[in-house]
C-alpha cells in the first residue's frame, strides 16, 4: 500500500509540474499592424489601384475597421486602358 501511495503521489507531482509548464508562448511576437487607410501609391495609376484592390480581397476582414479614403481625392481612371479583371 505504501508503494502504491508513493507512486500515486509521484504521478500527481509530475502531472502538476507538466501542467505548470503549459504553452505560454514567447510573448515576443508582435501582431502585424492592421492597415487603416488606402496608401497614396495605390492611387497613382488605374493599374496600381486595381492591383491594390485585388490584393485586399483575400486580406479584408468582415470584423475589422473600414479603410479610410481620406488620402484619395478620387479613384484613378483611364479613358484608354482596357477594363481589368479582378
């Protein structure tokens, strides 16, 4: 009985030690900054704006803040370029 109690106690101590180590992470990783405004470079040409919009399709979050359009006077357009496919 004494050996059984001793083995049980050692098992509890081992389990407590392992549980105390529990995956806290390094804490050194900083999350990527969320983009809050459309960059001015995206408004340089229609092609740049289309490329920026196409890249945002896979990154956009339904729960995030909307992008600010304050840096853009208007969306760039062209009378000679063919329509781009997104």
